[in-house]
């Protein structure tokens, strides 16, 4: 019995130490990309050299240029824009939509996203993982909020005749973005048409036609 209690005590201590190690050990770790170091993140700037601008960004009040093929523009504010976000696990983005513009199906491999609509009407949605592949979708109006779970394919589509604006917050300083069409059909070098014809159940001409657009 004593040995079992000792084992449980050691296991609890190890669990607590791992939990505490994941917490912040300092007030901040302002990113300094110019410093060399292979780490999962960005090396910290000397705290004595930190200044207010390391925690500041200006410009999210400015509409993004939506004259794109998708009719949308994402203005991201991540650790590259605000070095002070380093290690904090948060970031933000503004998304502007032209009428009927779309932020096409994509994923964020490192973050959950929470979106708030400021202007216009958006159809948003995500698809659950295999094998169900269930579409969860809803029409949002100004003031509405929607959550996209980490890693799941999702989209936003302006269903109105006017422009739309939304803000998204992420649970990562660098959530990453993988746009499905760009990734699959715009890879360099190209993914083999033999693979894509079988994956999408179409002929090679269809694959070549889509690849030519990316």
C-alpha cells in the first residue's frame, strides 16, 4: 500500500510539474525574428529593449481591398505584426467582403477561430471530420458570433448585395491558414494528375483545367 501511495504521489507531482511548465514564466516574450534559434515560436527580445510599439498595431479600421478573384480580403494581425503576441496564443484578423464575396474553404491547423460580424450578412460553416463530414452552417447578421473548431474546414460567404465586414480572433499567435483549392491544385510541383483524378473522381482534363487557374 505504501508503495502504491508513493507511486501515486510521484505521478501527481509529475502531472503538476508538466502543467506548471506550460504556464508563462515571465510577463512577456516579445518576438525578435532577427535572433537566431531553432524554437517552436520566436526567440525573445531583451526585456530591457521592449517598448510600447512591440504590443501595438494600427490599421484594422481600414477596409481591405476586395478586388480579388474571391472578392474578399483578410488582414491578419499575428505575431509577425505584433511581436508582443509571442507565446500568448492569441491573434486577430479583419475580413472584408465585396458583394457575394467568399473566404473560400480553408483550415487553421493551430487555432480555433471565433468570428463576429460587424456589417452585412454572412453564410458561415464548417465540415466535421471523416466519416460523417457533416456541414454545420448558419446565416449571420451584425452582432452575431460563430465558432470554427481548430483544424476543421470552414468558410464565410457574403450573401448580400452590399459589402460585409467581420473580425475573427484565434487561439494562436500564428494559427496558419491552409486554403484547400490553393493547396491541392496550386502545389509546386503539382500533385500528380493520376492521384487527383482518383481523389476527385474526374478526368485529367478537368484536373489540368483547375491547376491552370492556380
